[in-house]
C-alpha cells in the first residue's frame, strides 16, 4: 500500500507535493492540507511565477466567514505526491504565503487523508478499500 | 457594463468584474432555473458563456473556442466556484 507521511506543525497537517506547469518539470512544496478548501491546489503568486504557470481565467472563492475573496487568477497545472503520476487540475494563484492542498486534490489523486495525534498520512483510496474488503 | 473590448493586458480584477457583470445581466436568471451547480466560463471580450460540469472543462472548452480570450469562472447558484478553508480565509 502506497503511503506518504506528512507532518503536523502547530496542529495543522502538511504534506510534500510536486507542482508542475506541464506535467514534466516540477517543484516540491510542503503544502498545508486544508479540508475546508474545495479546490485542487492554491499556490502563492511567487511560486506561480517560479513555476511559470500561465493564468487562463479568473475566479473567486467563498471565505470561511461567508464573504467573497478578491478575484484570483486560475491556471491549468499538474500536481501529485512524490512517486505518483501527475494529475491535472485548476491551480489557484493566491496572495497566501503557503501552498495549500484542497479536497479536489484528494479526489483527483484518489487519496485518503488520515490525521492523527502523531502525524498525517495520505494513502491510496483504492488500496484502502481493497484492504477493507471482507476475505472470503 | 462598458461596451469597449477589454484592454490588452487587463488586471485580474478587471476580468472578474466584467465577467460577473456579463453573467448577471445575460445569463444568471436563465441558468439558475435549469443549470444549478454547473460551471460557466464567461469570455469577457465576446460575452459568450461556456457551460460544463467542472470548472476545468468550462475553461478548457472556452480556450478551445478563443485561445486568446480572457475568462471569468462562475458556478451557477453559488456565490463562487470554490470554498476556502480557515487558512485561506484568515490570510485573504
């Protein structure tokens, strides 16, 4: 079973991800896993510049307090956990200073997130389901 | 909504405001009757709307039609296509 371990910093889960503009060259970021974020990945403006991400559209997101964010650029890009194949998604380019992984990343990459007092792991959802199948 | 085409290098805010104005004036009332939950890419130059099941598909289709276009993504019946978690909300 493929398992990637992350770390918990100040009570928040972080995991290493690879982000790429083209599914080839990539940069590794330690990303905060935010299950309240419905998107794929959000990267800071400076990271988007380094990666060479090209914005294709704009959008907004609903903040936790119900208000709307300022408009943000969106770019097509790729991301994955180290050792996995890249998956394409819409990358939000935000004013935040951290790279953030959202629920769409888990869905597209087929990952389950396990958060415990000792740390955080991401594992293959398919492997997890297979291991829980009752044996005949 | 201004009539002139948007400038060659519009800001993120320019694109978003124009896209939202086009959506509200031309599409929102009709789409909210039948297309709730769908994603719409608004071409802010042509005012064309591309509807798809995902935001990614809406933008990809819109780019195929107009590779040089500027687009704003909305979600029918939602205030925004994405929801932010606590971190993004605190820093924004």
